[in-house]
């Protein structure tokens, strides 16, 4: 049996190549839009791709099923409740997909989305019982999927509760391979581990403890931010097939309506960049998610250190449905974004010279914040500036360690706000260096 897990570290997404090496065939489950690693892995193992299985219609990234179907004539299977507009073979609970001696048995597990399915994998050369299950966005390592992206949250949570209980009936020894690991917006407590077992999750995963009332109390509480461009991504994934995009080209001048996205390292961006550019380093975590949150739907021009860096960003943006990229240029320029040290920030606050913006999420701020700081999640910075919600004073942005503060400051600067970020630390460092840190409730 062939089994490979392919991870997108930036989005925390997992795809799977499952097949029979002796028979020379395989299928891919939840393929990424950038399909080259899948094709390369199939070629490496000497197998032919004969199908795509989707656990559900994804809301946080664009699937590669369109490219595989259009470019390689590979058929797609997805549950009948997905409402897919493309040609596909509908799945139902119990549908078995045979790949040589390997069988993927469909388990309909609604909750995260009505069409959501898991796939129990059986190697008939060993046994007729499943030895692993691909759980998509239902059961994670240490957490469970969120119920609020497709239906009313209570309805989704009730469905997810019963779906999870059906999964644990597979048996404690069955290995669990989820559709997401830490770094995704689909669960707050998930681990960075790539896999687990039913038995381990039954014992330690809080989502599998207690009764329905306990589950609803936990699931209907605060959720991570909704994936950026969610509605657009869902429509791309269930609509007409999305093929490959035109090659990224170097351009001499940017279209007048374009936004410049500078993907160079933060230190390079702050030292000098094109006026009005937004800085999101491709080398940082969550590049595509950050871009989806802070950039409006306008054409983009990428500013990069070199072509390789630009192509990495181009692929990352495509993964979240951002296809309007006019080209790339070498980054640099006259505008600077001067960082603020924690020592300087203390002086500025003592003199009441700046407005301090805490750009973390609400659950982080609830754990403790700097007195007098205003809460403005980095993903809302552009909207706040354009709506005139800032009072015109110079601002300093701060987060946990610097990256989101830098993004927020660049967004605000591009919108005409006098903004500077704290890059050499964050709120936790302030807590250690000054007694004026305030813990929520204390």
C-alpha cells in the first residue's frame, strides 16, 4: 500500500496520496491548488493518478481538483450534498472507492459542512478492517472542526457531535490523519502533530468527552476568525473547474489601480519600500492567510528580492483564491517604516505621544494587555483607517512577537496613517519588563 501525507505549512492543510504500488494506481484526497508536489510524488512511486476525492467543499483554500481534471482528465468524487457544479461522481455514506487492493470507504460526517465525509482506508492484502481514517475537517489532533462556516452554528455543532461519535466506533487502534494541522483557521486547539489514533483522541481530546450539552457549550463559544475570502473560495471550489493561471512575469510598470505587495523579509521592507506598499513576508508564517485578510480585491504587483521569492508568493496567493496578480518587480524604494523598541515605546506612552494599537486577536488580548492600548486586530486595520476610526495621532502597533504588528503598520501606512511597529518583542515582553501589564480579570 502507498500512503503519503503532503502538508502545506503556510496554510496548515494536508493532502493525501493513497494507492496500490503493485497495481500502479493511486488517488489523491483534498489536493492542493499547486498540484506539482502531488504529481511528483505519484511519479516517484511509479503510480498513475486515477481519481480525486474531496472530503468537503473547502472554505480556506482553493482545491487542485480543477487542475487535475482539466490538465490530466482525472475524475472527481465528492458527496452529493456539496452542490458541485462540475462533472463528478457523487459519494454517499458507505460508497467504496477501490484502488487496486486498497479501498477507501466513505463515512458521511456532516457538521463542519453538510457534505463532509471521512474515508476509512482498508488494505485488503492485510485485512478487511480499516487501519487508518482520513478525517478531513471533522476530527483533528487535539481538536475538532468548527461548525459555523456552512450552516447555523448550533445545527453544525449537533451534526459534528454525532459524526465524531461515529468515528470513534472505528476502534482505538485506527490511525487518524486530519485535513489540517496547527496553523489553520479551522480549529483553535489543534496540535502540530501530523497524525494520531482514535484511542489517543478518545482519551485526551476534549471534543470527544462528555455529552451533547457539554459539546455545544464548547463549540458555540468564540471561534477563530473566519477564513478570508471564504465565500469566494467556496464558490471557486464547487463551481466551474479552476485551471492553471498565466505564468508570473516581470513587469516594468505597475497598473495604476494595483496594490503593491512587498513579500521581502520585514527588516528589508522597513529599510526601504515603494510608497504605499503593504509588507507581508513570504518567509513568515501564515503568509497567504494574512494577505487574504488585509488586501482588498484589486490587482496586485509583487515586490520581491528575486524571481524565486516572487513565485513562492504567487503560488501562496493562488492557494487562497487571489488570482489578480499583474506581475512582479524587484522591491525597494524611498519609503521607510521605522520600528519602535520597547524602551522607546515606554517613553512615548509616558509622554502620551502615540496611540498604542494591540493588533492581536481578542482571545490573546483577554489573557493580558498593556493599559491604555486600543484593540484593533491586524486584519481589520485597513477598514478602520478607511472608515476614519483612528483619531489622527501617530500610532504604534504591537502583537505577540512582531510579525502581525509589522503587517498592520504597513497597512496603516499605506492608508496614510503615521504608523510604526514594535518588532523586537511584544506584549509578553512588556509584561516581563514592566509592572504596568494588566491581566484580564486580575
